[in-house]
């Protein structure tokens, strides 16, 4: 959000505002180097080897009296994030846009600077790679030996899971109505953002400043900000 706001002067109106904002987010995701996996990248081969060869039966109970069903659900949700880290940054962006945001191939291709056809082909290959891994190793969704409940203590011992800090199961689910409201508001922001196409990129006049302040104080932006805080 900060990058979008501080780079508004670079928006030329050559694409939809949402496309421009998504592109900033994707570049941030690709270049962000402070998270743990940026320093120690994962791979499906490494993750699969850990599932097969980890001595999970040798780890004592470390649940600290937290209900095992809750910890198993937390581990299941965090596993999705770990699988995403097994993808290279470009593939991760493609999978997120196609599977989580469900963008159409035209818009996603514009964001990632590729043709819609190339985007669809790459998304199909990445989805198959994820599905093949789940089918081989995951006992929850496939025929694998890995089951979340059996790996709770091992996950705690390897600092993949903290019983006193449940990031996923403690988060509230975003209602469908809220998601639809945000989608509609983003489309309205697309229309409002066309005003910026008339602004000079350097030494912008007072009118530009007023437009930015109006945008930052708009009802549409407040809906998006409130939804992201839920």
C-alpha cells in the first residue's frame, strides 16, 4: 500500500489501476529478501525428502497442552505457504494470481508481461507440479504418508510451528460479501484513477495534490483498508 501511494505520480493510465497496483505487489514479492525462505530457499525435492526421512517418532510431546486438532489445522494451513516457497518467484506469482486471486489470463498476462497463452500454459504446468507433490506425499489429499497430526511435534521442534502463536487458525475468515465489496470498490478506483493520466509526472501542480488527497480520503480506499485489517 505504501509503495502504491508513494508512486502514484508514475501511474500513466496506460492500464487499469488494479493492474498497475498488482504489478507493484508482484515486483515486491519477487524482490523481497528479508523473509526466512529468501535466505534459505526450499525445493520440492528437499521438502519431499524431509517428509520421507524425518524421524518424527523420536520427538517428544511439545504441544504445551494446546489441542492437537487445532495444531494439525495450523500445520495444514502453513504447509500451503511452505509449498509456495518451493516454487521460484515467477512461478509463485503465476500460481497466486491464477489460483488465489483467480485473475483472467489477459489481466494476469499484462501484470506479468507475458501473453495470455503463455500465462495459461505456465499456470497449468505449475498447478500440475503442486498437485503431483500433494498426490505423492500428502496423506490428507493424496496417497502419501504425511499426515499433519503425526508431524505436529516434529514441526514444533524444527520451529515450523509455535503452539503459542497460531498465525492461521487464529485469523478470522473474510466474509464473501466483504470480498465482493472490495472487488466492486477496486473497479470504482479504476475509474477514479483515470484522472491521474492528465497529471504531469514532475513538479505536479496543486491539482495533482488535491486529487491524491481526495483519493486517500475516499470511501473506496477506506473500504479496501478496512477489509485488509479484518
